[in-house]
């Protein structure tokens, strides 16, 4: 029998995650009035003629013009006839047609487009004829055919027949600019959209105009590509001494092979190996099909595709996308226009990494593992949904029946829950049992809400935590105090208007690509300042013209506390002065959760300077999960579990008498309880153990739990251990809502027809099998319930007040590990995208010159980083950064830091030259040392950063402190090395 609780129907006054209000209209300070084709219009001063024509619905053909790029006037297709007042005030005709994409409107001007001026029409026809002189007749095979501006405008603004009878210029094609981007030079009309994007927007100048006159073309900075004589030797040498292998014909073929990622990345316009996170945008804005994607080339035509709007699932930016699919298969994704979020841009990960959703290991049917009489587990076997749900319900019910009444729970509540689930009115006396829930951080708002409700209503526990990554109790308190229920307090618009932005525990380019582009836009247009608390100045920070506030791993809190007026260090004092400006913003990343006192210091800094504070997680579902209450101490809308009024409010909406009042366990605590035999079952969503601080320990805990249920899209390390596997739909096969780091809801429809079920429907069915009506059978049911709950205007959690940790003593031959995820790495959501994988940065180990000398390695030589658990060997790159610190990418191909070293940022690792390290891991490498609290502020900041003496050839020992340790003695602006 299913118990159906009575639910209130009274909606709250504030939505749980309110939509962003429309942007207020911009009132221009000055305007001009002029005419286009006899129509008078008034526009803000400085408006281009071509923009004013767009407002009136007058179409002027163009190729080089783009609203987000600076005017270039390169293609000359937008020529118009212009009459303008002269010095005497009389209208006079300009002697020649003018490019409307570079001409600003002025008072009294009269513009005649091709619609009213034979002169303009003839000029446009002439330009089109010239553009087509060497353009190949590729339309039947060109990927751009059917959506090509050149094709369309050749018909509307070109001659019916060509007067050109000579041989067209040809080039070998395509050139593989990277494993992902291919260039057909003979199609190019030299509009320079791609080069302007790479220089103005992304800052990756990987292609540029080469040569002059009739031979001018787009190319990379590689003399072999442009048909020069090959350089002597085996390859070019780039800054830093790194050799780039020669590109042979076989290499070029390998670059575009579907079996990639193989081949080499060609040097960019600066001579460095090409590596850009935003190169796919050049394919989309190219008006002629000269730039194409290796993954999509020759796969389809636009008129074969069905387009569905969507939201990118890879990060918390909330980028609007267009999903193009054919017969149930996604073939490409494009950026959709959304001025408030991603404008018209995407990261390459959002654009190209979508094949994971249809990978060969995709789960399509439920599976159950048989249990043998001796307790051993058999293989997973496909079963019906009814059987799988019954087995899962039985296992979870048995776990609940073994729960001892914990403190903070209404007497008899768990007994009633267990009795209801098992059908037996027996006392609950066993000391261990219960169920922990690990939903993961990639869920939609609706699915995260279903997990949070399942934990409280069905399983009677607060042991639910979405954080499948390093986390802390301080972070949980920070999220409850400063994030949950505080949506849209800092937005992209606020970041764009900020005079200064401080990044702490956040590498904007790697961990929030669109946020990086929005920051760079303001840096280049308004000269806004960007400060970063980090161990080294990344290439992204350089392209933001940013200022580095150097911090060894674990000392970020010390640096943040040191940012105060009158600080002894000039850089910290300047940062405090900048952050005191109206509109200043502090952005903290999820990595700050691993730094004791880091988030507390960020709150103190915001309070001290008046800057606004925002949290930027990496995963798309984390902010929505926080709002949905998928945390051990939070209920939906920022309601605190320990607040009786909040519990009553939620219980009334859910139609239950009471809710558990004791805060639950975190992800780490849940896994520890499972490993210790203190949990009867685990319900796990899209969690990759490799993302957790200790993947091996996480797998041991999952293997130790008596009963494991997994809701997954694809086979994984968790499903290999699960007793019941319930397949769920990926984003492309369901509708839902992601919530951006701002707290902005980003709803999206279902793109592909599918029988796969979203998490909320699977959990509803599971609850039904356990005798509870979860009330979340459809998306409409979830939305109705979210509207009923609404926002919370009651009490908030208090702010955390942790103090920075004491400096760590670094023994000789060791260093503190610094690490973060690159945008492109070995993550499972990039599986299957081999062309994209070829553009990922090469994994390297970064360390200071003194630290490298102490380890006995030179720049470019192999360095072995090891702990007692294992070792990694990577090329060393000498970088301006604190001494006694080594940086590794967290999960680059061949560099699984957490899995191989069982270490994370702030842990001690051993360093040695690869030749001296031997085959095994170095002995004596320990886990994170014990530290005690310390007084904050800049009282403990030291100059130099080492108590001992560091000289070349000796092994330095010292204590890593906060600001300016080791070789960096102050703020560094643009001194970090380029990405290798």
C-alpha cells in the first residue's frame, strides 16, 4: 500500500530560485538623429551605421562585421552611399561608398543602402565578384553549405554570372591548426573574424594574417604550413627551450584521424604550441566554411539537423547552447545568443564534449547483482524495472530497520519509518545501519531536489551530500551562511561593472571559462583590475593583465587576512585599497574549501572592504544542489536543518509530521562510516571516486557497505561495486534546470526522444516501491512543489570563523603540492571526444628555480613527484612561484594526482630527478601534517618565505608561509609562463 501524505497548496511569495529580472534599458547620454533609406532614426552617439540599420530591420550584407568584435572594415561588402553635412552645414555626398560597419552615425547624415542606391548596389556586387574570384566551388561538400553567409549573399547581392575565366588559386587542404580545428585556406575571404576573436576575446593569438597582397592568407606561426623552406633540425624551438617536433605529412594525417588524439599541436602566432580553450568559436563565426571542426567535418548538412536549445552541463557558467541532432544522435553543439551570460561564445569543452552521453558503456536497463550463499557477489544481470526497484527497496528497508535512534530525532520517528518500510512493528535496537546518499554535483535543480527530499521523507536522514570533491565543515557552514538562498546577489553584470575582481581558490580560465571571457572583456575595454591569490601566474591570469598575490598551498587564508589598509606588504595594501572601491567583487572557488580558514578569511575580507562575495563551483549542478537542500545541514531554500521553524515549513510542504533535526554527515564522513561498517546502505548518483580526495579509500568504502544502489548514466567504478544499478537519463535526454554560480535558473527542454528516466522519476518509483509517495512523478510536479516551498526569509546559519593554519615545515627533498583541474583533462565527461582531447595542455610539473635546483632537475627535464602511495613523472617547468611548492594538474591524461599520489593541495610530496627517483615511490612522503590554529591578519606574513638558505645545488628546508614566499617577493603581473 502506498502512503500518500497530504501536502499544502499555499505557495510562498518568493520562488526557490527566482529568475533574473530583465536588464533595465540603457539611457544614452547623447544621441544623434539621421536617416537610412529615408527613414529617420535616433540612436546613441557612437552607433555604427550598420547597427542602426539592424534596428530598423534594414539588412546590409557583411562578412567581417560582428557585434562583439571591434570594427575592421576588412571585407568591404557592407558599402553604402553616404551624404553628410559639411562644414557649411549643407549635405554633401562622400566621393566613394563607405563601409557601414566602421562608419559612426552623425547628426543630419543620410545613408542609402543597396535597397535605395544603385551606386551602393553596384559596389556590393563588385566586392562580391572579387571575393569569389578564388573561392572554390565547394558548396556541395562544404560543411557551411546551407547556412553560409557567402552562399546566401552571393545570391542576394552578387552577379548572376562570373566574368572570371582564369585558373583559381588553390592550396593543399586542410591544415590542421590543432587536432580539433581544420583550415581550408582557399575558402577564406580574409574577413579576420577568427584572428580578431583570438586576439580580442580569448587572447590566444593562435592564427593570424600571413604574407601580403594576393598571397595573403590565414595561418599559424609555422613556416612549414605557409610553404616556406623547412627549418633545419628536428623542430622549431619555442621560448623556454622546448622543442616542437617537425610536422610531417604523416603527422598532418594523424592529427585529423578519427583514432586520435595523435599528432602534434602546431605552434601558435607567438611560436608556442597551440592550445586554446575557445578555438571552436572561430568555426562558428567563420562566414565561409574556411574553419571547420574535425569532429563534425563531412558528418551532416544543416538542413538534415533538428535544433533544440540547451544549457551546457560542464561547469556552473550556464552557457546557452544549441543542440543539433539527427535521428536521435547529437552531431554538434553551437553557442546560442544570450547577452546576459555567455553572449555568443562557448568553451571548447561545452561545444565539443557531448559524446559521453551516448558512449558504448551507456546503461540502458536496470541491473541487479546476485548474492551467493557464502556472501560473495555475483555479476550484474539485466532485470526489469519492477524487479530492480523491489530489490533496491528491500535492501534499503533492511538498512533502515537496523538504525539506532540518533540524538536530535523525534522519539520513535525512525522506528515508525522502519516499521512502515519493512511492514514489521519491531523495536530498532541494532547500533549501526541507515542509508547515506551521495547524489554528486552534476544534477539539475529538479533532480537534486528529489535526492534531498528522498533523504528526509523516505529514508529519514540528513546524511546527504552532493560534494563529490574535497570539502570541509567550514565550507558547509559557508554555503549555508553566504550562498544558499542568496541568488543573484552577484551576477555577470556585476562582474562586468566591477572596477576590481579578486580571485581566490579559482582559476577563471580552467574552472569557469565563460567567466574568464567576461572578465577579459572588461579588462580590455575598461582596464578593470584582476587580482589572484594563487601559487603562480597562470597564462589565463596573464591574459587578464592580472596581478598575482603569491600564496603557497594552504596559506591563502593568511594572504586574504593580510589584505588590509596599512599592510606591511605594498601589494596587500594596494589590494585592500582597490577592493574598497564601490562595486568591487571577490570570487572564491570550491578549492578554497580545502584551505583551513580560507572561506572564513574571504568573508572577513568582504566585510572589511565592502566588496561583494560570490562562490564559483566547477560543476553545473552544485549551486542548484545547494538551493535544493542536498547538503547535510540544509533544507531547500537555505533553510537550516537545526531551525525548528524551517523544519516545520518544509514538513508542511512535504506533508509529513516531522523531519530529522540533527545535521547529517558529509561525503567524507558518510564514506568513513561505510568503511567502518556503520552504514547499512549507500544510494549513490553520478559520483566518480577519482574526484574524491582519496579515490582508493572511497572505493574501499563503497566495497565495504553491505548494500549499494547506483543511479548512473554510464558504467563506472561505482556500478562495478553496486548491488542494484538504475540507469538515468543524461542532460540531452531530459528537461530540467541548471543553476549558474550566480544563482540564475537556466531551464532547458529535452532534446532527444528517449525512454530513459531522470533521477527524480527514478527516485519517485523507488520511494513508491518502499511505500511512500514522493510526489515527484513529473517535472511539473517538481516545479509545483518548488513553488510551494519558495524562498526562506527566516534565520540563517552563522558565518564560519576558522583561523588560518600554522605554516607547514617542509623537509629537505619535499614540497607542498599545489593542484587544480584544467578545463580539458581526463574527466569522464570528455570520453569519446578524441579530437578535443588533442588540444588539452601538456601536463607538466611547475616549481621555482630554487626548488628545481634542490631537486636536481633543470627546466624541461623529467621530475618525479611521489608519496608513499605512488609517483608521477612529468617534465619540469621552472616558473616564478614560491619555493618549496610544486604544481601538478589534478587529472590531466597520465597525471591522476589523487589516484596515484593519494594526495591533494597542501599535502607534502617528495621531489627527485627521474633518474634518481628509481622505479618505486620515494619513502618517507607523508600525508598532510597536523596544524594548529593561528591568529589571522598579516602579522605572520614573512619576507622571503624560507627560514633556511636556498642555494643552487643544496636542499632547502623551510616553512611555507603566506605572502611572497621563496622566489616571489611581491605581486607579479603577467610573469607566469605560457601554457606548455
